[in-house]
C-alpha cells in the first residue's frame, strides 16, 4: 500500500494493511500483512512481522525481530522487546500434512487457534516466548528470555522457564517494595497498592 502522509513506512518495509493509525512508523524490513490492525503512534522495528489478524492498540512499541501472529491482541502502551515471539496454536502440525484428522482440525480457525492478549501498559522482555492462550495483565512485566505458559496477573513480574511470579511492579515500571502486610509501594513514584485475592489494587489517595 502507499502510506498516508501521517504514517511513515520505510522504503524497505512491506505494509500491506490499510488499517494503520496516524503517527505510526514502520521501519526497514518489517512486514505488516493485510488484515493486521495497528493503532496510532506505534513504532514497528526492523524485521518485525505482523500477521493478518494481529491487533495492536495505540502507542505500542514493537522492537526488532518481534513476531506477532493472527489471534494476538495487544493493548495500548505495550512494549514488546527485541526478538519476542508469540504463538497461536498449542498443538501445531503442518496444515499440509496428508492426515485427515489434521486437515479436519485446520479447516476452520476455531479448530486450532488459541487467542492471546496483552493488556494495556504491559512490557515483554527480549526473546521471551508467550504461549498461545495466555493473557498478560495490565502493567505486568515479563522478563527477558522467559517462557510464559499461563496467565500473568496485572502488575506481576514474571521470569524463568516456565515463567513464575517473582514480585510486583508499578505502573511506572519499577519493582514494588512491601511496606506492610499486603501493602506495596513504589520507591520511585510513591504509588501504593493493596494486595488481595485477585492481585494488586491501587490504594485510594
């Protein structure tokens, strides 16, 4: 496609989608397929790949070599670090395999696809892998190299293989410090959180 004047597409990038928001920049050798939806003011780094059906909100940063497949939905203000990879099929087989059971499963999208969501403000570290069907909660951080096999609660810090919770993080990104039982505070911005059965809730000010 020829990019509108308020969208930058590098001369060595391939953007086939007409659903790209104003202010978005798509850099060299990135490929945005037809059917991908990209919000406004996003930055898509070199060699990134967005498959048709992928959806990005506003102000998303996609660093170099990130792969975002059909069935992945990314909210606003999300950071996806270099080389991070999503998946969308928990039991993949080549769709070209001459086996009737495989052909039947891949005949319709709902037969194999597991939807994945990254909620607003979350950050995914370099080379992490997000397995299909996981939800990454708002403002969570997934560490570099982690393999996420299950849901990540909002504000959680997850690391390891498989990834586990190591602590909590603030909206500003810093790790929280426990100040009382079930009370956490950010040493940088001072925001305070209460920990309950459902995770963290910002304290009333």
